[in-house]
C-alpha cells in the first residue's frame, strides 16, 4: 500500500544520474521511497495512495541537510550588536551558568521548527558554542534538546564533548546549584547521551573535541589533549558515532591528525579556513569531511579553500553555523553565499555552479555525515525525506532551468511541503502538528528569564550603526 504520492512537480532527484524529471512523482511506502519517475508511470504503479500532494508548479527535492549549527544560539541571536567577543562571553555565561533544561528544550523546538519551515530535514547542532561553552555537565540538557527536536519531527545529529582545559569548570546544574565539573564528568555525560539517545527516533549523537593549535611545543599539554581525544573518540566508536570539531584553521587539521590521532572517515570538521598544504593532505589521507560555513564570521576572517579541497577529493558540505548572531538556518541563502564567496575570492564567476551548491546540501552532505545510503537523494529504498519548493512566485517565474532557479532565486520561505520518513510535517507551508505561535511565545519567555538570570539585558540594547561605515 502506498502511503503518500507526491506528483506533478519538477523532480530534482540528485540520484547518480542527477535526473531532472519535468513532470515527475515520488511514491512513498513504509517511510521509504518506493518509486521515482514520470508522474504517469509512478501514479499508475501506485494507485489509491492514502495521501496525495499535488506538486504542479513546484520543484520536488530531497530534504536539505545542514552540516553545522549550534544549539542554544536561537535564543541569543543578535545580542551584542556585532561585538563578537562580547557575544561569545555572553554565550559562555548563558550556556554554563544561566540555562536550565527548559531553555534548551524551548530553543531546540524553535530551531527545529525554523529548519522544518526552511526544508531542512537533517541538521547538525553542537550543544553550545565555542570550544569551552558546551553543555556537558549533565545529560539532562542534551535530553531536553532532543525532546524539543522530536516534537518537531526532523532528524538531528547532536554533537557533544569535552571542553578545553583547565578543569574543573564551573556549571550551574539542572538543580540550580553551581559546582565544578571535571573532564571525567564531561566524558560520563557524553557516554550517557550515547547510551540513551543515539540512534533513536531520528536522533544521532556525535562526539566533539575543541580544536587545538597552541599546544605543539608543550609535551605535557600534547599528552593531555591526546588522552582526552582518545577517550572521547573511543566512547563514540563504541556506538558508531561521528566525530566533529568546530573552527579548524591554519595548520590545526594537520595537528589533529598527526599529533592527536583524531581524524578518520567518521570525522567532519567545520570552517577550515586558511588551510596549509599539510592540512589538505591530512584530509585526503584520513578521509575526514569538511563543513564549509560561507556565511559565518570565520569566513570573513579567513578563506575556506572549498574548491581546492573538492578537487582533491575531499567531501565538502555546507553548514549554516546558525542561528546567531546574524544568520538564519536558510540553506538556500547559504548555497548562494557559497557561490558568491568563491567567485569573489577568485574574481571568477565560473566557480561553484548551482548543481554543485545543491549537491553540497544534499548528496555530498549525506556522504560527509555517513548517511549516503539513507538520505540525500530521491531514490527507491532511501528514507522518504522530501520537500517541495514553489516555482510560481514572481521571483521564480519563468520556471525553466529549475536547478538554477531553486539555487539562485529560492529562499526558505518558498518551501511548501516537507516530508520526513514518509510523514508529511509541512503541508502548503503549515505544520498541522505544531502551534507555531506557542513555540515562539515559549522561546521568548525563556529568553527573558535567561537575560535576568545572566544579568545580560544590556546586551540586547540595539545599536544599528546609523550614519557610520564601521561598527
């Protein structure tokens, strides 16, 4: 029995042949794709579907994948009016001292709802931000985040791991009591999250370590980092979990591979700016993947050589680095930013064709996250993660060259339908199982309470920079 038939749209399959079917359909049964092809053929072979989505005037694509973002950021976005150092300090205070589990659940619900509305069916989220503001003192916080995501229904990879030495670090726990937290307690938190959350209901846990550049001349520090990394990676390997690092640049990838033994084909690394030849060689040799964040501040401070890495055979995906301080989880925006970023760097408009940009948020991202057999393209047997994009809006007409139109002109607001695992979570822009207003209200309440707990209300006094050319 066919559970769902999506028919009559322009199907951009992202399969091995990269077929684009002008009048196509996708049949879904048991949470997986049963057939993809011309509407007449698929509809004839799958009559009497329980649900039908009429996709005439729409593009039909695999669900988009966001390779790197941060849990918690959804409730601190724009704070500090562009003061990056002040904003990161605010995150440290909030995430370690002023954020009960209810904060993490409300933010996760809001961020996952944003992703759903933008057609992101799988997203990576670090449980915090920066290398020493991870919420790793108690598994209750990760559990709260996961509960919020599960309410929305998308897939998530939650990265959690140890912070930077020295230890112990102060945290205010779920009970409101401040206490010192050791590396061993953080490791136990990671292990508990892997045991209780990994591989359940569309949720995966990835392990995490800070990026180190400063320790190479200190043998004792190198030994400490190597030990921490070995224990974190061993915990993840027991469960088949991915490994993530945030903020690589200028020699740190080579160090991670050569000095700390952290990298293999199950590792994926974000930002990756101003890389050395040895960095790129380490990626090629170990098989680690890269998340390019073209809209992030790190991409302003340094250049991510994504074209060179891809030409060398490295898998590169796009991440939003969302949602704060100045960007959303709209992967259409980040695809276009990726294209212009590299064109401007080389002053060459031939770089990053639209098809490659779309690959970087579908099939390439699925490969980099070890999920190529499950998601990333519309093919029989794969999980039924499917979205539709409106091709009739003024900025999308005429609807010829659909791949280019989707990449160059669409935004997350053009997503009309979202299916995850065969379940229609968004129909014509509406999520019938969710109360969007209630999600926003709860997020606002948690933000107000957080500002009071952290004594950070001055951080939300806006300075737009009227009349100035610099902040």
